[in-house]
């Protein structure tokens, strides 16, 4: 370990910043994947609703 003041200060702060950046990256990834999953689910749900409406329309017309 370095003995002078500034080196000690840097070695004290760098791990905290590194852990904070890793935490931020993990949380950002989780939020992004959740947003992507919700968009995909909404698209699938819209397609299924359109199919259901089409089925009802063809049943009514028959």
C-alpha cells in the first residue's frame, strides 16, 4: 500500500466507485431487459387479441 496521502485517498475511493458502477450497470441491464420483455409481451398480446377478434367476426358472419 502506498504511504502518501493522495495515493491512500485514491485507493480508498476507487473500490467504492467501481462497485457503484457495477451496481449501476447491473440495475440498468435489469431495467432494460424488463422494458424489452414488456414491449414483447404487449406485442404478443395485441396479436392474440387481433386473432380473437377475427375469430369472433368469422363466427358471427357464419
